[in-house]
C-alpha cells in the first residue's frame, strides 16, 4: 500500500454513500466508540457535518479545517481515519498532485443485531469494556417479545388502503455498510494444495467460509499451517468444512495453549479510557506506558524480558477477569506493589490493594496513580508509630508527584524512570 504524507493544505471532499439515522448515531457511540475511540467518532461526525444540506456531498475542504475543528494533529487525524476504515465506517481515495486530494466515503454503522453477531467486533467490544458493561449493552439492545397468542392480526395490507397509480421509479440512496478491513496472511492456495482433493472439496472454501477462516485466524492468532490442521479435523464425509466444528477446534486450540479463551492480559487499555494525546510531561509519558502496554508485556519487562511465572500470570488474570480491572490499572498496580513490597507480588497484598481500587471504581491509570499516592500520604499522617515508620521507610514509585515535580532527581530515580519509559 502506498505510503502517503498528510499535509494541512491537502484537500478533501466527503461523499455520502448511505443514510445515518439517530439509531446509527447511538450505535456509533455505544458500540463503536469503545473500540475506535472518541477521536475517530469525532472525525466521523465532523465529516458528516461537512456534507451539504441534502447530505450528498461536501465542498472542498483542507485538512487544516479538520485540525481547527477537532483541535487535533495531522497524525491524530490520520490514526482516527484509519480506525474508521478498519471497522468499515469509511473508505479513502487519494490522488497525487501539486495539492494532494482525498475523497472520503462515509458508510453506516452496523445495526445492533449485526454488530453483536459479528465474530470480530463482538469479541473486541467484550475485551474492551469487560463482561459487566458488555452484558449491559446487550440488555439495552435486546429485542422486546410480547405474547400475542390471544390476539388477532387485523393489519390492513397496502392494496386495501391505497389505489395503484403509475409513478416513475426513482433510485434513492439506501443504507450501506462496509465489511471489516482485515489484511490476512492466510494462504488459501496452500490450504487447497496441502489437503488432498479426495478429502477437501474445493467448493467448501467459498466466500463465506474464507471470511470465517480469516476471522478465526485474527481472533485466535492462527497462521496458515495451524489453520490447515484445524480444517483437517473439521471436515465432514462430503469434504465440506463444518463451521461450528472449526470454531470449536480453534477455541480449544487456543485454550490448550493459553489456558483460557483469548486472554485479557495481552490487551491494552481501551481507547475510550486513555488520556488525550499531547501530555509530554514525565508523568504523562509514564501514563502513556501504562496505557499502551499489555499487563503481560509490562510484567515481562519486570522479569527483564523473561516470561513471567504461571503463578504471576494467574494473578494477572484474576485482576482482569475476576475483578475486571482495566489493563492500565493493572499495570499501575503491578508497579506500585513491586515497589512497596520489596519486588514481590504477594497475592494477599495485591488482592488487598486491588479490592480497594475496585470498590473505589478506578478505571484509568491516572485514577489509580492518584489513589495510590493519596493512600501513601494518609499513612504519612497516621498517629500509629509503626504505620508511620513503615510509610517513611518504604520506597515509593517514581511516578509519585513529589518525585516527578522535582527540578532534579537522583541518579537512581532517573534510571528507574528511563527503564519504565523503555517498555
């Protein structure tokens, strides 16, 4: 794919390929924003507002216009656009010239039913918002069923209400959606050549089956060779691929190798809970590390690159699955406990702090850091001499405000800060 440098003077025009209803806007905020972030949603709605009164097409705008409206850098606009493209809300066309030109095509969000039945968006939403919020969203969109067995349908058909007349047919704009934009490394030619014709019916690899294979490969991190093995064990006597068997085999394979379903410990903080881009202070940079690193990779860095023990991984999963703490909060907790507890992840200590943070409703890295510092300051004011002595003698994380706001920090503190920012 051609690499393009976006410039403020580059022009764009918006073309509307669909119809956007109030329900679509609700779906955009409730279902898509937790995945693509508020910046991408803001860009989508801004481009929509650029359309003319008939909502067909916009006049020419420069990207400086978007920078002014969104108060965002070009890089931020590009990232937001790519997020919209990835989930099928937008297509982009580019033409090079003295002033480069773009065409942005807008498409509708999926309906709630389509979204929750999508094998990828459904799982990504679950991983980003957690089980409680996910179940709340599903309940909010549930279909209302009323028992009509004692009622009679007396609805009038159209031909009994209106007379037919000859009216010219007009081609009206309809609601259009795009498939997810997933670049797959699955080699279907290799799949066909690796399984004998007498065993695999080539017609089994139709468009829908290929989409399912690509989706499963994405969700369960499978390459072509592993997918071939799973397909072989999912064939029926006619050489067809049993969809549900393939799903089950992919899920079992992942569980066998990872101990559970696609685990949350490899996920980073959901976009909608990240801090706005632009804070270049030391604390802001540290928060960026907490938000953009998975708990697994963060803990691995504490092992100096070695894989964490199975005991510590189970502790991470308990924090994220049982207590439903967000990834960035778990990272802050790891850093905090290791510093305060002589570099040991004591289960009892971790559970005590985690329980307090859960009850306090902590969802972001900054909230976790502020609460940790607040508790430390409370201990420093304690009248209990043992508690006070323990608080004074115990080391504190480098991200405590009193450390970061110093005009000068010690050599040890500087090294610790640099190590944290290297992750």
